[in-house]
């Protein structure tokens, strides 16, 4: 009984960060993790927060997601385009003062995720 409970809790813990990434502002996609990666990088770029560790983390994460998901170039392109549209929409939607908050929250979180991935090859736990 304790073993089953442990396995169930482990499964829930493994799925929690993925579920935390679900964002209603992103369009539906067959590859939501890849879409989120492109979106996060776009936010970090708009905010001027991309440094070498963040860029390298993005590049590694993207390549890992493409390889693990066996994602074809056409789906990769579609995810890139959809993410760019979502970033542009969010940028326009926030206004000048709202962009500062957007960069301080979503932009900084994106950079942190990419930097941690670059250093550890594991995504950090989702922020509450």
C-alpha cells in the first residue's frame, strides 16, 4: 500500500511542473513544451534579459525537446511562429508600465529556467 502511494505521489510531483507551464494565453499546440520554450525566449528577448547562459540554456532545451519529441521541422516552425505571435500580443497588451512588470516576472522566470537548464540539464521547479 505504501509503495503504491509513493508511486502515485512521485507521478504527481513529476507532472506538476509541466501542468504549471500551461498558459491559457498560448495557442493550443501539439507540442506545448516547445511552444512555451519559444515563448519564454521571446519574452526574455523583448525584455533585453538574454545573456549567454540563458541563450545556451534555450538552445540546449530546444534541441532536447526536438529530439525527445521527434518533432519535424514543419511543427518546429509552426511552434516558433505561434510563440512569436503570442509574445507580440502580450507585449502590445501590457502597455509601457505593464511591460516592466511583465519583464520582472515572466521575463526573469524565463531567464532563470534557461540558465538552470544550461547548468543542470533539468528544469527548476515551477514558481508558485
